[in-house]
C-alpha cells in the first residue's frame, strides 16, 4: 500500500506519488470524480509536567513573609501557588504573583503572606500545575521574627509597649478601658490595642487611667477614662478603643499623658493640652477643664507659648523643654514642682529656674527632674517626702537642686509618682524614692533618698535602652527588645502573668 497525496482539479483526480511506486491508473483515464479516503498518522506533541523549585523565604517579620521559588512550565502554561502552614500538611495557600507562567525557562515566582504568628516556625512549598501534571516543590521552612518592644510607657497601674510591627500592646488595670482592647477586663499579660491597624504608632504615653498614642502621620489617638475630657475628642465618656483627638490629626511632634490630662507639642513648637484643669495644668490661663485641646499661654497670658521641643505632663502640673534648652512649667505648685522659687499655682507657663543647658525633662506626680546636657548630671525639684529628688533628704525644693550622687553619667530619666529612675550611660538603671512595693528594684522594699542600683540576678540590670517609672512600678526596655518590670503588680502591670509584687525585675510575657 502506497501513501498518496490526492488533489481534485476540474473534476479530474490526479494522484501524485509521495513515496516510491507507480500509479495504478493513468490520470488521463479518470473521467468521473473519485473519492479516496486516505488515513495519515496524526502526530500530537505531548506537554511535560512543570518543574518547581522551592526557594527561601524573605522579608520575614513577626507577622508576614515573602515566599519564593522558581517554575519551568516546560512549554506549557502553569498555574503557580504556594502552600504554607505550621506542618507539612500546610493548610493554607496563596497564588504566586507571577502566575500563570509559560515557556521553557526557569521563572522566579513569589507571594507575600501575612497574619502569621510571631516567633513561630512555618513550612511552605511551591506547587505548579499544567496540562502535563502537577509538581510539588520540596518543603522549606522559616521562622517568623519575635515581637520586640521599641518603646515603653508606664502609668498608674498600666504598662504599654510600642512594638516593631508599629502596634501597641498594653497590660494591667483596665477598669476604664485604658488597655484599649475593647474590654474592661484586667490583663496580666500584653494584649493588642484595637483600632490601630491602619496606622503606625511612633510613641505611647499613659496617664492615670487613660492612654494616648502618636501616629506616624502626626495624629493623636487616646482611649480609656474620659470624665474630665482627657481623651480630647469633645466628649466626656470613656472609650474602650482609640479615638482621634479633635484638631490634632496631623503635625504633632510629641505627646505626654499623666494624671488626668494630656499635652502635645506641634511641629511648629506650640503646645496644646486637654483634660482636667483644676490647678491650671492646661496652661490656658483658666482652671476650666476642656475635652478638646486648648493652646498653652505664657507669662501674663497674652501670648502663646512657642519654641517648645518637648512637653511633659505631671500629675497636676506640666513642664516644657524649650529649643533654647530652658524649662518652663505651669499648673499645681504646692510642693514647688514648678521650680520658680514659689509655692503658687501657675495658670500659664513660667520659667522654672533653668533657662538653658537642659537636654531632657520628666515630670512626676508632684516633682520634676531635668538632665543637664553638658555634664549629664541631674537636677530635681518639688515634692520629696520619700526621697524622690535623690538628694539624700526628704525636704521639698521649689528650685532645681543638683543631685550630687548623679552629677554625671546620666543618659535619660523618668519621674514616677513618688520615685524616680535614671538610665546611666553604662546601660544600667538607678532608682530612688518610695519603695513600699519594690519599685526601686534593688531587692528590698525600703525607700531610699539616694540612688540605688536596679538588680537582676544579684548583679545590676544592664543593656537597658529606656526606663520608665509608673505610679508604684517601673519598667525597662532592653537593647534586645525585651521588657523587664518590677514593683507593684496588683493589677498585673508587671506583665508576667501574675499579680505578685516583685522587688527585682521580671520578664514581660511575649517579649524576649
């Protein structure tokens, strides 16, 4: 049998031999149309299954990662996904950004995933599918980063931490919603503040029963107790989650909450305060509380305060560090916490007695301390019944007093209700003042009018980057991102899943 190509032209069938041999008839002898059925072999080119290679995860954070791999579609078109989960059973999948891929070259593929659990190992693999079959890449693993703290704040019976994810975690008393988790449930370990997912928080500050945060957009949000308007949202009702402060949704450079009021300094160097104002702590020349921000005045009250770089709210007074290095204060002054040499309350900002040379500032319940830039020494003034000024006495002072035991070597400071803590340039911490709950952290409950070392396992606590003094407790942020707290723990404010006081530092659950 020969294979023929058959062509019909003008009703004459002509056959042309394709492969050797002779025609059975002459084409000229064919007068009628002839129909031939000729079977030719059908050649189909098959598609091989794709190849898939799992790569390494990248951009790993505490809650997200990018999965990588490569796929060769083997001249077909391959859909590409990544499977991932806590085990090799995976359980979750995501489509690769580049899917589908085609051609015969190895094509890099990737997919971003989120919603992961911090400090947790995960499995993943790349999967490619075309008409030739399915290919699973080999299993690979990665571990999400731990959540670490980047800043901390301590309030009355509450502690909060800013995390490396840009969120805020708080723990302790929650009777008025000061933890911001949408409940009034006391928490003995850190919980996330709700309603901050759409913003990145750059600072957090605690009052007695309320908390405020500064966002990367320069806005201020507050939550918790609001009887006197300390949330600044034009209302006097508590909020269990963050609310915007009226008129301060941008251009804010710093915030400070304490007592029952809050203050903010703007990028332009002005100061706005809101909340309780019974002693003039809002600085607007009145004693009328305000549930929206009011602008702080200076001197006789005809001018507004300007040139401010930092503001610090105390219990019932407020102080500001000027760009010139001077300090001004206003509000309650019954123990000399204003520092102007009197015991007279001030309704507007007045000079504290330090007109230059100050590098940092902190206001406690009824005392104030300043760090001198040139010497890295400390000056304090105000209430001193428990030795919280650190000068070796229990005598109040209405002007700044040099603390001889801390005349140098101080890196930063924080004044609590009745005690004060300082971070030394060596990375260690010293505290002084009231110690009935162990808030000095030296292993005792004896108050001290001179600085004592915060002890950790029999040696001074070290590798500290920030220290904060609360009402009856203190906390330190370590350079590793861990948090250690000590003192009163009646509401779980130490964050170690207990309510037992501790006179030495304990680790806060969930941080290194």
